[in-house]
C-alpha cells in the first residue's frame, strides 16, 4: 500500500470523449507538423512513381503475350479488353508511362529499375515511420536490405490482381455477359476484396513497421480509416483534378505530374493516420504535460489552452483523493509512484533523531514523490495530506514516458528535485 487508501473520485464529465477526440486530433496535427510529414509524403510519392513505371513496362509485356493468346481464346480476349479499360492503357501510353511497343531488351533495365526504386520506396516509408514512431532500436541488417526487394513487388502484385479482377467484372457487366443481379453482387464483392487487400497492406505497415508495435486493435481501426480515406480520395480525385489541364501546362510531362500529385495526397493521408495511431498512445502524456506545466511560464497557445483546459478525463483515469491527515507516502517505503497535487495542501516530514520534523508544505500544481524513482532509493520523507487533496498518481512507466516526451517538464522535475535535496540537506544538517 502507498500510504492511506485513497477514495475514488466522482464520475467523469460527459464531455470526456469529446475532449479525448480533440486532444488526439490536436496531438496528431502538432506532431505531423513537427515531423514534416509533407516532405516525407513527397519523397515517398516520388519513389512510388519510379516503382510504378517499370511495373507498367512489365505489364506491357504481359499484355503483348495476352494479345497473342487472345487470337485463339475468348477468355483471354475478355481479360485483355478488361485490362485496357480498367488500367486505361491507351491513356497511359499517351502520357508516356509505357511505350507503344515494349522491347524485350529493355526488360532487364525495367527489372533493375524496379529493384532500386522499390528499395528507395521502402526506405522512404521506413524513414517516415522512424520519425512518426521514434524508437532508439534499429532493424537487423539482413532484414533492412532484403525487405525492400520483395515487399513492393508483392504489394503491387496484390493490388494489380485486385484491380484486374474488378476490370474483368466491369467489362463483363458492360457487355451484358452476366445477369444484372449477379453482376452487381460480384462487382460489390470485388470492391470489398480490393478494399480488404489495401486494408491488409496498410495494417501490415501500421502494425509491423514500428519497432515498438502498437496495439493490434488500434492499428486495425486506423488502417480501416486510412483505407476508406484512400478510397474516397481516389474516387473524388478526378472531380478536382483533370489530367488534360496538366498536359496543357506541362506538355508531355503533364501525365507524370498528375500521377505524382495523386500519389502525394495518398501518401500524406497514409502518414497522417499513422501519426494519429502514435498520437493515441501519447494523448494522455500530452494532456498530463499541459496540466503539469500550466502556469509555469512555458507559454501554451490559446488553442492548446482550449484543447487541454479540462482535467476531468485525467482525474477520472489517474486521480485519487485523500482526507486530511491521510498518509500518501511513508518514509522508508519501496514504492515508486509519483504524484501531482491537483488541489489541496500536503506536508513533507522527515524523521530526524527519532522525531518527525516538518520540512515544507506543497500546494496545488506541485509534483512530489518522483525522487524515489529518479534516484532508485527508498522514500526519503513522509507526505501527509493537511487538507482534503486530489492527486494524479503517476506510475514509474508513465513518469518515464512523460520525461521522454517533454523536455520542459524534465527540466522542471530536475530543478524541483535539486531544490528539494538542498532543503533536505539544510534541514538534516541543522
């Protein structure tokens, strides 16, 4: 036990969920600006374009081979027409992404470009995730070199197969080769299959790329939101951007610029939801930081003050109340919990020559009990509630995370600790 048993707090306010959502959104926005996610999205979009171009070249080889089969095969003819319709290969040829007649001699160059650009794409994603999910550990050398060579071709293959299947079904529906009811059902199922494929790929990135893996349930939810965002983005992209306008401005490079812009927005959405996933694990830490530094002169903005102004959610989760005279910390205990005094007043006492000597009193906004954790020692003083007090209890792992997250808070804790040690030395010396 850590002193007298605290009583429970009242039920949390009804607006706690809205406060939590606002704090997650603000933390996501602040961290995304700090981490420069727009620059990471631009780099990833560039490497995506480099990776997609040789894949389209390989697709051209496949279509030429399929065209030869289509001369004697009805299914091959249907699939070939579906590919042209779904991938808009004629438009891609006009934009310069794929040649009109692919030569076999360029196949080796295409494969080499694919391998190099795939490595650059994976490295760009991993670099962004190192910033979004900061960890000191590093991946093993073999994994970091072999992963880029296999992950991107596999991802493009899965997405390509899903899109090709949807194209074939779309062609069959437009050609009235299937019944209306069966066609709509198959088309809906195929759309779900595409979304499921993308969701699995995004989930794999959100869950496995961070060295410290987040919770699977949270990663799955944010991957779903990211997938739906990407779907809505691609569905509405053509409403606001027309490739003809870019071709009119940039000429032959207009198609490349058009695809690059689409890839940039897709990568930005992908990274923003990843940043939101990280913010979910840091929202309590961010709220605690703002609460502890309130009134300390660190200068929070008005928006921060509004978003983090209410402490009801933190009190409901971490808060404890003590009656007057209750012992919160007892000298000599092995406990490591630190406390933030939200309201009330406590007294610090230390045994000197067999007597309890009062060292000082602490008021609202003070942090105490951190010395045992930071110094790795037993409790050096007894802390007693002099009035009814409300404290926020911080387990060692929460205090450690707070100090890692906030440099201003770390400076304040260290400064307070130094002053407290000096006062204790003066007291015991007298």
